[in-house]
C-alpha cells in the first residue's frame, strides 16, 4: 500500500519531519506574541523588534519571518484581544435596553482597547491611511461595530444624524491619544468623555 503513493520508506521520512516543523513554527509564533504582549503592556510599543526577539529567546530572523514589521506584530497581539472585544460588544448589546447607553458603553470599551498599550493610538491612526497595513482590517472591524451601535442609537433618536461610525471611531481615537499625553491629569478622561458624549448625543 505504501508503494502506491510512490514512496516506500524514503517518502515517509520527510512527512515525519514536516509536521514537527509546522508545529514548531506555530509554537514560536504563539510564544513571540505572548512575549510581545507582556512587553507592550509593561513598556509600551517603543521597544525595539530586536529586543523583543531577544526576550522571546529567538533570532531576529525568526521574528521577522513571522512578523515582517512592527505593525504586523502589533496586529498579531491585537488579534488576540479581538475575541474579548467582540464578547464585550455582544454583552453590551444584550444588556443595554437603551441604544444610546449601549453606544456610550461601546465607545468606552473602544477607548480602553485603544489605550491597552502605551503608544497604540498612533499606529491605529496611520493604519487607516495605508491600504496594506496589517492593522487596517482590525481597525475596520471596530469601525463597523461602532457604526452598528451608532445606527441603532440614531434610529431611536439618541444620536445625531449625519455622524458616521468611522468619524466617531476617529474621535474616540483622538481622545485615547490625548489621555496618553504627558499633560493629561486625573480630570482629563471625564472631561473628554463629556465632550465626546455631547458631540453625538441628542439629549444633552
């Protein structure tokens, strides 16, 4: 039966070697993402790619094979957070009977997501203007969800007409960037939240 696929023992040997190689590659990728997430969380996005490779215990070549640039690595890390953000969106939709309150909760969740790592708002901003950015799809998914919450609030008269999910996302991104500025203080978040809320709500 083995000879029917042209192989005998010599063709079986490469298949035994190929499978562990793919497994090792997946393991390396997952390990790099775990290390990068920890580094980004503690030190922000300014840590060099070479430093991340060193902390992960892999060569720079291995890191760049999986993630050719920083945006690709950031996208990989954020991809791991997407299920949590999607679950939060589902919970908000289920628990909030008021579509205006649902949108407010969602924007708060998006703001936290944007501030998960120091320096994250900047690559999220540039991603929207680059067609080939690894982060573009991730951003678009969040924009689409923002648009869905916004349309529901507009339909119920809680949000102003003429607003778009994209622009509301950008406004939230601007706020996230400002909250990371050195001059931000304890009052900044609440005041900016009030400004953003008064910009989209019809009943304030």
